[in-house]
C-alpha cells in the first residue's frame, strides 16, 4: 500500500500491517477509510488511553462513569444529571464560527443520547493574546478568531435553546495557532430512565434520524488528530457545518420517542460519522451490525459509499428500535420535519457488514475496528525547560509600584470581566439560571416543565477551570491545582462537589516531553479527584495542538479543562460571589498565614513579563476542610470569592464589582512577607468572604474548630473607593476607575 | 384563563412561558402546533420567543406564513388578545399584525442582559397594573431587536399611545446609552391601534420569580389576567 494513501487516512505503515493481520487480507478502500477514522487519535485515544486509567471513576452517587456518551450522577433520590465536556479545537482555528458552533451541537447531542434534557452549556476558550495581533508570522490574528468563536457558540446555543451559563476565557500567545474551544453540556433526567448507546437484542433496527447526510466533515476525526501546518487552510472542507434548527427539533423528537418508550438505545453521530456510530453501537452491544447505505437520506447526489460512511454531517442520531415501533418512530421524526430511515440492524455475527445497492462494500470484525485499535506507550522524558523554570527565585524580582501593578493585573484580558463574551450568549432560556455568568460558579435550578417534567428542590453549581501555565510549570502539581480550583469554585457556593468531567488539551504526543507532561498531569488530577472524592465521570482528549512553522514548533501549554459539578440543597442558599451590604466585614479563610509565592502567576506574567517558577503542592487536607466550612456555614456567609488568577487583591476587588453596584472597600493587611507577593500570590488556598458583624464570632470559631485560618481584613464601605493599607503602604483609589479597567479591557480588545 | 402558546418549529421559550402561566400565575396553558387553525376557547394567545424556523430568511418571516399565524390574525380581528414576545414580536411585525420591522441589532451582536424599561402607556390590556412611567427590569435576549418605523408613522403611533414601553436606564432616562439594539426612539414594545395585539422584545416570563432576579414581568402577565377578569 502506498504510504501516501495511508498517510491521507492518518495511518502508519505499522498500523496497516496490523490491520492486515487482524482481518487476514488487504482492506478495500472503504474499509481503509473506516480504520483510518476509528483508529485516529480522536476516536481511539491510542496515545492517552493508558494514562486515563489512573482516574478514579466511582462514588456512591455515580450512576454512569466514563465509556458512554456522558457520565451521570444522581442529585437526589429521583433525579440525576448527565454531563460531559468535549473539544472542538482544530476546526475552530480553521473556521472559527462553524467550528465552535458544531462543537456546541455535538456535546448537546451527547447529553441527549443519555436520555437527558440538555439544560445548560459552558464554554472554555483559549486564544492568542489580541494585543500581539499583527506581529505574528504565519499565524492568524487572535481577535477575529475570538470573535468568530464567540459568535458561533452564541449562534448555536441561543438558537437551540440551551443557555450558556458559564465558562472561562484565557488569552496567551501559546494558543495563537491552536485556540481551544471546549464545550460542556449538562442535562437532567429521571434516574431510572437513562439511555445508553446500545441495542438490546439481535435483529433490532437501527434508525437514523435528523438531517440528511452531505459531504461535509469527511475525515474530520483524522484532521483533529494531526498538527497544524501551512496546509491546514486546505482542510476547510473538513469542517462540519452545524444547523441548530435541526438540532432543536432533534432534541424534541428524541425526548419524545424516549418518553413514549419507543426506542431501546441511542447514539449520536459524531467523529467518524456513520462508520463510528454503527461500529461503536455494535461493539457496546456485543453484536454485529448490518448497514444499508442506499437507505441513508442524502443531501448531495452521487455520494460514494466511502463518503456516506465517513461524512460527519451534523444533527444526526441513531436509535435502536424494535421492529414493531419503527413506523411510529419514523412518523414522529417526520412530524418534527426530520429525515428518518432504517439504515440497518444488529446481527449475531460480530461483524460490521456494509452494503450499497446489493453489493457488500465492507465486511470487518467489529472488534478489529474498535477494541483492537492500537494503543501506544509513547516515550516520555522530563522536559528540559523545567530545569530553567525551577531555578526561578522570586526574591530576585525588583519591587514595583503596587498601585500600578493592580491596574495592570485588573486590565489583563485573562483577569478582566468577560461580559463582552457572555452578553452574546442567551444564558437565561429555560428560566433556571439562578446565578448567572460572571461568578465563580453558575447555579442552575433543576426544574423543567415538559418532556420530561422534572421538579427537584435541589440546584447544581458548576464551574470550569484550567490554568495551563501552572500545568506547564509543574504538570503533576498543576494538574492537581486545576481540579482543586474547579472544585473550590463549586464548594464556595455552599454546594457539595459530586464529580468532574475533563478535556485534556495537549500538544504533540509524539514528543516525549509532552507525553511526560500528560502522564504527570493526569496523575496529579487523579490524586486530587481521589482525595476530594470527585470522580471523573466523562471526558475527552485533544492532542496535536501544535503549530508547525518553517522555523519552529509551538505547542500549547498542557491544558486540562476541568468542569466540576456540585449539588446544593436549595438554589436560594447559594453563596454569591459579590459583597451584599455596606458595613459587612471582609475576611479571609484558609491558608492565611502561609508564605506567598508569585511563581506562575498572572502578576508575574503581566507585570514582569515572566512565565516561570516552581508550582508548590496544594494542601488537599485544607481544601477538604474548607469545603466543609462552606457547606456548614453557608447561611452566615454573605459572599465568597476564591483567591486565584490575579491573587488576593484581585479577589477583594472583584467581589466589589457586582452587577447592581460598585461597593467601596477598606482593608488593612499586615504581613511579614513582601507586599507584592502577599497581594498577587495564587498558590495558597484562600477565600475572600464577607459577613455581617454579628456573625463574625460564630464564623471565626467555626473556622478555628475546623483548624483553618481566619483573618479579618476590613469592611465593605459606602464610599466608592479602595482603601488599602498593607504594612506601611497606603493606597486610596477611586474604585470605579479600577472597575472600568476591569470591565472594559476585553471589550476594547475584541469589539 | 386559558392561554394558547404557539409552538413553531424552533420556538424555544414555549416551555418557559408554559411553566410561568401554569406554576406562577396558576392559570391554564396549552401548546398550539403551528399547523393548527382552531383557536376556540382561548382567552389569550402568546407567541413565545425563540428561533422559529431557525430564523431562516429573516426572523419571523416563515412563521408568519403558517396556518396558525393566519388563525391568530383572525383571532385578533375578532378582538382576541395576542402577545408576541421577542421572536413572537418579530412574527407579529412580519405578519403585519403590528407596524414596523425588527432589524438586526445595530452592533451586529446577540445581546442577553437585564434591561430597564419605562412604561409609557399603562392603559392597555397588557400594562394596566403598571403605573404610568413605571420602571420595570426585564431581561432581553435577541439578535434582531432593532425596531424601525418611518418618522410619520412613528408620530402617529405616539399620538395614539401605541408606544407602550421604551428602553431606559436605571433612573428612567430614555437615552442612547440605554438603547441596547438601536431601536428608533428606544422602542421596546408596541401595541396595535385597536389595542389587543402587543409585541415586545423583553421576556416577561424570565422575570416572574424573585430567584431569577426580577418579578417585574408579572406586571405584564398579570395585567392580562386583570383585563380578562
């Protein structure tokens, strides 16, 4: 076989050899296409699989862990939530609008296929620094990419009627050529009505429902498994085009046939299209599948069997249906204006047999396509750069003007308010969004009026995080911290964290240093998840986020995006992120006396232009105690915002910038450490809270009883100023001018 | 009271509206499919928000040419109450049940946010529980809310009290800054001459429970009840 043909399918010579051994002959062109797609990194996880095994996946509340279209956890004795995050990185660089839009559509269908009503979405985005636009060679500007991605997410999410209620956006040059678009969706369902991607008996019909199949997205999975180079622009036709109008009707149709008990299993058409869905369906069911391609409703005439099998046209779903229900299912689909056809059935042969107009065009053992995909134990090596970054000593840094530093950090697009982004998303449709975007975590009521009617008194708190810089500087500790940060944002609302989903965005796995980062970070994440009792219930891996330029290769920071989900007894009990009343006391809880370090901080990057330093271990025992503290005292705490990107002073100020008004702040900090370190450290487990004077004693005692630090810093005041006294430094600033910097920086860069 | 809630393919605030009518107002909602024509027995028809027919061609255009919308026209001609929210407002202008047009927002972006509104005409079936010049806080979420009408027609509408609500700031100032989409005269909601068909871009169903940030939407929904009773 010509190496060029193999390479077009993303296969190596060795992999081809293995295919021949598995099937005992040469594959034909269609079969080669099937292997190329299903054995791609995107579908097979061939580089990452061994390392994902370290994740804890179980807890008493976990109903479904990894391995299905989404994970499921129960939230009370009747209801559960299904959730997952997935990447759509590669398409979003090539075609930002459609790339991002289809990412949203895909994750919504994953949730839907579990039998859940999709009720909210999150989006984690990483772009190049728009301040550097016009200075890069061979890499596109960040601004139009960010504009297109945000518009695309809004276009799809707004139209399909699933509110986008949170996420984060980080701007850093390492993402310029490889922006990250990770889409998360959460759905609600009755606990005992979960669906899975499998047939329940031999001879069950496979009904394809949704939009017609076109030529779009052929070999998307293979594209998503290769690094970017100058030829990437030629891959534009590989990007799928989404249509949320079809997506919306597909949701209603699918939930209706499920509620009426007309289907037995459900699987969406994602990567590798029909080939992927039917073979995975067969594999999970432990059955064979027979597929009749001439039955597939087509958008383009004269599509070849190869194209029909591998098209990644969006908004399509596969149902397993008993013969007697087929007519009713098709009737319902047509009522919604969707295409619907029986395209095959399950068999007892264990093979995937594909026919086109009477001719057998593919005949492969399903185990060979799915289970026998290669798994690589790729070489790993500690990165050279760590030798340098570990040497960094913060004490060598010159002291800077604190006032100026605060202004710089607040204006950093990564820290600044992301209103420009979330104003473009409908975050309210569904009328369940209790805590809206802009807070540490979003809080969603669990109620739905129809299809299905769900009325839980509980709420869920959701937060996403993923500081790639920390992971770059110490993959193990950084991995731990990313989990901790997402989980902390959930517990400071007073919620009990239940589980996480993650999307691991990495560089080229064939580079041993990158694979080492992967192994270390997943270990760190797993350790944190185990300790915090938040198992990983679903996830996704995106490798090859690498830009190949004539003179160099740029890999992104290793960026695990973690979305943590927790449950609150009542939505009205959620602790807000913002101060509530003048006169309230501002305090900090947690590691309030620990020595600060500004290694890997936003301050170090924005003020000193340095990305360096060792990332110290996070104390998981303290985190567990803090979680307990917030759950037990939520009725006494008026606001809580954790110290994270931008440090203590950023947390103190952001808490004052509520939607309703700008509060004044009067705080006084005495520290034995350097003032700039104290104010901008991101490495201690500290949360800024506010409370009424009368509750101060009780809250302080509660913290002390748990053995966690507590310090009163000052007060929320009426006068709109920041009064900050730290050791001998006195700062008084108009807080509205600080708010303006924080509020307008992103809009100025992107609008 | 029996509220009919129109369901076009792509409507996505239909369930929210249903829930508020049933659980907050304690009245009787019923979905009506876009292929239906029988509107007997309904006290009020609500055209909810969303993206009917995926906003193909232009928001509201395709929905305006459905059997249900024809029936809604007849219903309105007989004096029945009709309220169009967001995409429902767009459908009403496209169906010529209301004058003017809703164009893409002047900044070209979708906008979702809490919005202050000033009630200019409180003598309608939809605002009778509001005080004159009352300020309401009700969220908006749309891409095409930029209301346009020529100057002469606008003058006539103003004279007849057809401008019901306008976008304003917290203090009630109807300023350019408080205009979220470029609408002529900050117009957020209008009524027909006869006074029984009301269209507005803000979503009262999203502001009917305090836990969601505002209950001001109830002024509008309960005004309908008050009028009908």
